[in-house]
C-alpha cells in the first residue's frame, strides 16, 4: 500500500477573485475557471481547487476560517486503494464515489479522501554552484528566470488539537511515517510512497502565534532552487502581496529553503526548494522548537527569540534503549 503524495487540495476562500489573482501571480497554471471555482493543475498532476467558503460543495470541517477544507491523498494502485479503504471501513464510516474516490474524516475531523494518482515525475536541472576553490560552472552563466512556476505540492500544514493523537491516526490508518518531532510544537509526517522529507505537518494549535483552535496553516509548493524561490518572492511583493511572519530563510529541520507569503485563500503559500529527501532507512529525530525552526531567516519572530538553544537527538521511539541517541546538547 502506498500513498504517493497530495493529489488535490480543496480550498474554501472568502474572495474567489482575489485568491485567483494571487495564485496566478504565484505561478500556478489554471486548468479551468468560472464564477464558482478556479482549478489549477501542477506539472506533477496535482490540483489546487478554489471555491467560496459558503459553497455547499465544500465539506464541513472542524478547521475554522478560510483555507484548505479537504485533502485528497494520491494512491499508487487500485490494490493499495482497496486495502486502505477496507482498513478505514473497519474503523469508521467511509463513502466511495463512482470513480472510486474514498472519502472519510482523518484524525480529529479533517475531511479527506484517497484517489488513484499517477503522479508524474517532474524534472529540474538546477545550475551548478560555484564557490572559491570549487568551480562547478566555468565560462557558463546561470540560467535567467523571470517568474516562479511551482511544479509540485510538497506538503500541507494544519494546527490540530493533539499532534500526538493525529500522528498516531495517520500512522495506524494510512501508513504515514514520522520524519521528525519538534517537542512542544508538532510532528512531520511522510507518506509511505513518497521521498519528500514530509508531506504533512501537524502543529499544536496552542503553540505561540496560533489561535488555540484548529486551522489550516500553509502549503508548500516546490520550485527548482533559491533563484526561483527569490524571483517568485520578489515578483509577488512587486505585485503588492505580503511576505509572511517568517519571511525567507532555511529551516534546520529538512534543510529546506523557504519563502512564505500571506495568502488570501487562507493561511500562507510557501515556495520551497533544496529540501532533504528520505526513505524508510531514515531515523526520525527529536528537536527542540527553536533549533528545528530555522537555520537562517529573513525575519525572526519574537516568540522564537534571538538566543538559540540548539538541541536534538535521534528519536527515542526509533532507537533501542541501550544505544546512544547521538544527542547534541540535549537536556
């Protein structure tokens, strides 16, 4: 059984026209649009669908406000889809459409679905990087980009009532793997058929700067490299859009470059590049919340502070008790 990633995100938005302009500027490509919806399709075949938050097509959710109202996970084979559906049906109510899509509520109540997904392989060719004493690009200028065009949906994020319970639900019902735990903050999870560092991040809704109730937080869209990430960010700000509280930087967890933009469709939209890729040989780690959040960052929010206390170790759940965890400064 293998879930390969996010097949579709269904948004409920306050202003369909404004949200459409945002994602047009962001670099997504429209597949269709009318007065009731805008449908974007990325190169990998995944989808972003915008509808008004009061549209009766949208499912009811515990997640308040505008943002993603349903996540559709892509499954590799019909056999895998049937096995996952059978497992879910033994534990909760499900609904199966004529096209075979399996609908259910995940964890504390996120409307979700499983659907066959022939996820297309996308190809990037980032330019070699030069450094003093290390010439990788000789007599060759870098590619010149003028717009960002995300090709993949890497991960999505929700603020949840109990991150541990949510993680265990996805682990036990959909075979998700833990990639990391950020103590006091949440869990990074990877689909069993994907190599992205994480496809889902479950953050504690009581964490500072969050409202204390369940909400959609953000989605990460994959671009080629730091050039495309910054070109996209600069283009968006010139168009009048606002960067998010964290701005641009590199996360310590996943090594990922990031750039967040406040999104009228709800939460934030993130350009992401140069993340770690992992498989089942990976040993999850346990981090304190500060060290995990940033390596370098354009904006450092007050709740993170300036004095970092960098602590991490191999996660105790995945290391035999009689072996060293490889902790660095963990207390």
